[in-house]
C-alpha cells in the first residue's frame, strides 16, 4: 500500500474514532508519535539500519540452544527480558568463551552472560572506580552522569557468579585495549551514551574482537540519539534486532 492510501485510511479511521470512541485517539496518536521519533531525523533514522527478527538469531539446524535467564526486579537503565534473551542468543551465535562488557552498572547484563558461558570462560566487565570523581569525556545528560558515577557497580550480580567475572575499574576513555586485541569472542557496549564514549568504547571493542566475533550495542533508540547517529555513520554496518534497542555486527 502506497503512502497516499495509508494517509487516507488513517485519516478516515481517526475521524471515525473522533466521533465514536474519542478516548482511543490518545493510543493512536501516541503510537504514531513514537514511530515518528524513530525516523524524524536522517542522522537517527532507525529504518536506515538493516533489521532482523529475534527468531533470525536462532540457528538454522543442529543443537537447540538452551538459555538460562536471571529475572531481576525492574531496574532503571537495564536490559528488558527480551533483550536479555537476544544478548544470550548473540553470545551463543558467536560461540563465545571470552567476552568483554563496557558498562557494568548493576551487573544485570553480565549476569545473563555468565550464566550462559562455559565454566572456564574469560568474562570481563569494565566500569568506573568506586571513588571516581570525574570522567575524561563530557557526559552532557545529567541522568547519564549520575549513572556513570553511581557507586556499587555490579551489586546485582549473584554471589555464586562473582568469582567467574573480572570486574575492571577504570574510565573506558583511559582503558588500554591493546592487551585484549583480537582475543574476545563477544563485546557488549553499554557504557555512557554520549558521542565520545560511544565512539571510544566501540572502536576499542572492535579492536578487541577476533575475526568472526560479535560486538553488540544497547540503547540504539531515539532516546539515545548519539548511539544511533554513531552507529549509522560507523564502518561496522550494524544490524538492529526488531522489537529491541539492540544492534550488533560481526567482525569479518
């Protein structure tokens, strides 16, 4: 159906709702506004990404993937349950035994990773030291800044999993990725979402990946335009996962 017909049908239905069920107009307009947020600016137009469905992350044949999921109370700035499943499927797709995360925060995502990796895996997560008083790059958003400097990073990680995870305490802008170069099967970028940090973490993460490894980003969505804008102009050709704010790329 072309755009003109869609506009006509929407206008007709909107008029009908205005007459018969005006209270339902807020749902229609809210949905339309949310969709427009995704495409209103070319620099953050989500439809410019190639997109796959969650089901496309499943293997075509062979062993059925078993997913272990930790269900946390709703936590601000964390993965949704669907995103946690997608993260695990990406780890399995990469056949990961060594992973690195930028941005520990409460530790929800690194917990999901650790639950689904072999016992002898190498698991690293990086965030600011407990007594950090500042960061190298500016973080303009006050909520982001508060999250970045919040103490007790990784506090949600279950005690049984903590010995398997190496908690690195350093500003990612000052972190030297050279010793990890080409060694990681999977990298997850979920640190500060300002332009400088997204670029820094992504470029270092890409350097750390082995050929065939997977890098994934959280919060590729209109609410975090710096993430979207960077990924659209990046050389990684990332793919978005429909119904989530996750994007990923496979290193050639």
